C-alpha cells in the first residue's frame, strides 16, 4: 500500500452520535452566538478527546470557508487564519493527523468562537509532547460500503469492500463505489470520477458524478466542487462536475444550500429542483431535475413481515402456501404467551408448532416438518431484481422444551424465489423442486434449555426474473415417533425478520 494512501488501517474513530452532537452544538454557537449552556455542553464533549476536537475544528473551518467563499457580510467569531487552513487542507489533504497545525488552530478556534473553556484546551495541548500522536487515529473518515464493477486508479492501494478510508484523494476509473462517511452520509460515486475525502462530513468532487443520501442526524454534509460549495439540509441529492469544472446540483428530496464560488450569496435548491453553475459564475441556471443521470446509493429495505413477532390476537390459518402477501399460513400452529418455562423472545407472543400437517386426516408420519410461510411480492423491485442487485436476508429465533431422547431438536429458516403470478404460488410450491429459481435453507439443532433462544439466518441472492419470495420457518419432525397431533412437545419460533439489500445502481442516462 502506498504511503499517504487514504485506504486501510485499524485506528479508532469518533462515535457517530458524539460527532453529530459536537457538530450540532458547533453550528449553534457559530450561527446564533455563544450561549453559556451550549458552550459548557460543547466544552464537555471536547475535553480530553482529540477526535472530538478534530471534528470541531473541521466544522469551524467549514463555517469560515463557506462564508469566505460567498463573500457574506456576517462573519462568525473565528480567527482570520482559519479559512486559509481549510483551503490548504482542501488542496493538500493530509494522510496523517495534523498534529502541530491542529493544536494551534483548535486552540485559536475555541478562543475565537468565544468558548469559556478555550484556555484549558490550549494549555492541555501545549503540554502534549511535540511528536506525540493523539490517543486514537482520527484520519479515517469513511468506509467503502459496496462496489459494483469498480475499477480504481490507485495503483496497489485498491480498497476492499468494508475497508475504512483515510482523508485523501480517490480516483475511480469505472463502475460505482458506495462510500459511507462517518458523519452519516452515504454517497454513490460513478466513474470516471476524482474526489477527495476531506472529513467525516465533507468531500470535494473534482470531476465526475455522485449522489448522496443524508439522514436527518447527518444534515450539514458538504460537497465542494470547482464551481460551488453545497451544504445539505437533510436530503437526497446529486452532483456532477464536467471536465471544465461546471457543476450541476439536483435535489430529489429535502433541500441543499448552494454557494457559487463566483459570489452572489447562498441560494437554496428544494425538492425536484436543479441548477447549473459555471466554474467562475455567480448565478444559478435552472435545469430540469433528473435522478436518472446519477448513481443511486444502495438501500437496506426492512420488510415488515406481517406478525413477525407473533403477537396475541392474530390468527395463523391452517392453509397451504399463501397466494398473496399479508400474513402467515401453513401447518397447524398457534400463537401463545409464556408457557412451559419459555417466554417470548420479542413482545408478548410466540408461535408454537403443533403438527406437520394442516388437516387432521393427513398421516403425520409422512411429513417432515411443521411449516409456516409468508409471501413477499418483489415486482416493485423488478428493475433491480432483473439486474441481480437484490439480496434477501431472513432471520428467526427458535426455542423448545428440554424433553428427552424422543424430543425433536431441529428448526430451520428458508427463502425460496419464484417466477410468475403470486396468486399461483400454491401450485408453484407443489412442484417447487422444478419451479423455484433458487432457494436457501439454514437448519439448526437446538439445545434443551428453555431459557435460551437460538438464532438462525439465511441469505439468498435474488435471481433475475424472480417475482416473489416465500419465507419459510419450520420445526422438523426429526425423531419420527408421533402418530397424532400434537407432534411437538413444546417447539417455538419468534422474531422473524426479512431485509432486502439493494446494491448501488449506476446512472440510467449520461451526464451533462
């Protein structure tokens, strides 16, 4: 790995909740002026925490830099030298902690912002030996969350999915890379693109296209380009920079403040609006908003299974595989409260497996398991399924009575993908060995301790062409010694969950 590379390492990072609180209080102090309560709260967060101080300094310099770029009359109470520090960082992003500059600038920033505790910070930092490193490495600002056909111009320093990234330059030759900044924003970058990670809540896009999803707790995320500075206000937006440095900003939800480097003040773009800003221009030229021109960050869709926690009062029909979404059905089961020394894993109820069939006349010894199914319609995700960007992940918890050598011990959770009309799912299930597109099943053997629930999870890459999923949970009759129901002494399931993970999607159409 090349020296100075933004990739790799295992240092600690500031907790996201603490970072967000530092940034919130800093914004309030700089926007509304020092308030004793805010000052004391911020002072406490910064005390003995170099990473918190680094986040604070980044925020102070960004305030100064933004006001400097737009030529605003109102100035935050910050020393004049800080905007130059921010500009220097932008042009030469450091790959290691800024020890000496950080000490001097942070102390100056605290005093300049009117914080009562500035002296203790300056004194404490002066006592640190000149060559000493902070207690933890704050230079990591993001991680590579996903990559789709990504090719990097980074020599040997190619990041792996899940790897943390330092401040510094990144060059993506092709494909889509999804970055999760430690400040909370998630960014999809499409190659060819050049960008710099400046901090946990700021990046610089030199050329190329990106889109960002910024949750409410991460509002204030900043994207700089050759033509403008954009400040997110809790939103989804896209940014593109052409070879000449002109920038387009498209807002898909929420709002973004735009400050052209050519001056003219801060303008706000709101939902479904977009503008083009020339490299040296001070005006925004309206253009149609077009989400298809930008990559889309991946999604994690938590599917609300109907009664995944099996709360009392919800019937469990003794029916075959369901023909539509909306609830469980299957073999004979019932929802119960605490019994036989077993309490629900989640909520007030749990599912008890009773029989391996759903009709009394069925010969129970011919069946292998007591099954419950729920159908999930995938057709709203048809485009992503067709491109094989969807992965399904299911989990469930199981428990049973202690019993004896004749007590069944096996449970399972499974996922099955089918093509066709969900209304015909029962027919497809009858010939599932031939009709299913793919499936995955995880079985577990449980202990005999009623006090402990045991988890099982399963993962299935959804194949192209799938129209629906069947989620299955079951208790196996792996000791075939029961001639009539109830076939299970006390076997339970609870807290069934399903998540669909959708990989980042490239832009559907070309850029400007």
